[in-house]
């Protein structure tokens, strides 16, 4: 066995045994610059948010000075993160600081015979959740062509009116304004309105 192959084997054995690998040292300046650019801020804007001089922030980003703990706290507050997050990178690639505003009744509409869905935050791509508001038109299980089933988990919150939640493995549940339910969406489920007016509910479905 060559020296190089022996080294590779030892590294593999260490990983398999659960030994921790040594992470490369973090470049604080590069990390601060990355966080600033994720927010699409100029040096001047970031310095104002952090309450630091522009020249001080520039020196930190370029590795020309080591910030004091007070400066680190100001940076963290300005970036809306904790001090430890200045020294740790996300465990997976992700977009930070995303936000989508959906005004009342401006969501994308999808109408069926049993529901009127209004998709919320529809402009965001690669979401982990699908939020939508629904007007429940159905009044009987006979109006459905069998159970609704799909991947993921689901959260239901009653906004107005009263409903009955039917699920494949549980007895039907009467729910009213302010009531909520969280369930496995691979289990068959349907909702009907039991109030005189159509009920309105908020649904949030996981997409992972």
C-alpha cells in the first residue's frame, strides 16, 4: 500500500468512526461581505445599519482590522442575525432575506367545484411551504370524487364560519373560527362548510 493510499484509508476510517473533521478557518471579512451583498446593500448602507463608520466596515471586509466584540455586536444587530452567525455559514445553500407580500384578494385564484383557492406568496420560487386561502363551497362529502391525498404535511386554520374536517383514519371533526389542525397530507382528507355562509380557511402545505 502506498503512503498516499494509506492516508486516504485513515481519513475514511476516521470519518466512518464519527471523528469530527476540522473545518477550514472562516474568513470573517468575506463572511461579512457575503451577508452585506445578500441584502443588496452598499458599504455605506451596511455601515449605517450597523452604526459603524464606512471606513471601519471596509477594513473589516478587507481583513485590515480585527473588530472588537462591540463592533461584532453592532454588525450582528445591523444584519439582523446573532453574533455566532457571523462565524457560521448555512448548512445548505439557501436564499436569505426573501419576502413576498400578498395584499388581500390579490393572490392567484384557482376555482374548483368544492373550493375557491387563493395562492399566497405565489411569486416566490423554490418555497418549502405552499400557503393558500380557501373558500369552502362543498356542503357534503358526496361532492368530492374520493379523498384528497398528496405528499407532505398540512396545517389548516379556520378564518371564518364553521367546517367539518373529514380524514381517512379519524372521526370527522367540527371546527370553528380560530380552530386549527395539523395532519399528514398523505392521509385522505376533505373539508366541507357547515355554516350558512361558505367558510374561509388558511391552508399551509409543506413541499419537502
